[in-house]
C-alpha cells in the first residue's frame, strides 16, 4: 500500500503543478500599479519572525490575497500574503527572517516611517462568496508563515465555520493563536511538546477521520502541500474542494 500511495502522490503532484502558485516570478506581479506606503511598526513575535505593519491608504484586498513589497531603489521585490483582516486600518505582513533572504533581514530593522513600494493585490486563494453564503465548513492547513492567509480569512469573517491546523517546529511559532475562536486553532509542533499535537501536520491528518463535507485550503511549503493534497484526494475529497498555495 505504501508504494501505491507514493506513486499516486507523485502523479497527483505532477497533475496539480500548473495549479499551484509559487511565490516567485508571478506574471501578475507585473500588471499592477506601484504605490508607496510607510512602515508604521515592526512587531517581533519570535527571534526570527515578525510583523511589518504598513499604512493602508486606499489599498483594498480580499483575505487570502498577497502583495509585492520592495524598498525603493533596490531590486529585492518579494511577495507576501496579507496577514491582517480586510477592514483593519493597516496592512500586516507576517515575515520570517531567512538566512539568504536579504529583504527579510533588512525589513526587520527598517526605520519606522520609511516609505516602501507595494503593488497588488494579487491572487485567487480566497473564500468564494457561494461557499460563505451556504455556510460551508472550511479546513485550513498551513505550515510556518503559510498561516497568513488563514489568519486574514478568519479575522475578516467572524463566525466562520472552520478549523485551522498549523504545522510549526516550536511552541512559540503558534503565531497569534489567541486571535482564533476557541477550539478553532490546532498547532502541530514537530520539535516541542505542549500545545495541541506533537508531530507533523500530515501525521495529524492521517491519525483522524477526514471530514468529507469540508472545503480544504492548504498553504505552506511544497512538500506539505503536495503530500496533504494527495492524501485528501485518496480519502475521497473532490479536487475542486482542495485549494492550494505554495510559499516555497
């Protein structure tokens, strides 16, 4: 069975590849007007993860969309999913400082009041009005900063019928877990015990009954997205009810 599952997973990932939006080199990032926004605040959540808070001005978006940010005069434009709710008077971006990430390092220590360039919003990884109007149940699966679109979705839609499953390494990476309704958020920690589940997101899902009437949104690293998507389809979830976004 393991070999058959692996083969089916490989075929699924290959079939899904054109549908997955990798957060690099998007054609759509060249099609929106660039505007300027001031840095309002830098909020440190952990030693390496922080929130960049921007002036909103007249920037409008749907929860789940992303924008492109660049520091004027520098060729470091990067795509970031929006972390804040649609009606917040600011724009929050959840960013993890990475070893080779020049922009993520520079933004962490940028001076408050600095103007940056933003363009957008982009993307179709959003909740559909029809599903919301019908009171559909949503299951959001994320790893790391892939929680950003789901944080925005939950805060933008009070009373949303959903479950959030978040894979992280350490307990402190359960970013803003108190923002979610009680019982909605579950952290799967692979290196620390003590939050909700000790182990990887994929193992958590395989150890429980898969809800067949839910719509699944998956966001994070490509390995997790491919594995979870393939597993859900093998469990009978229709492909149109599995919606994905790949960060890296």
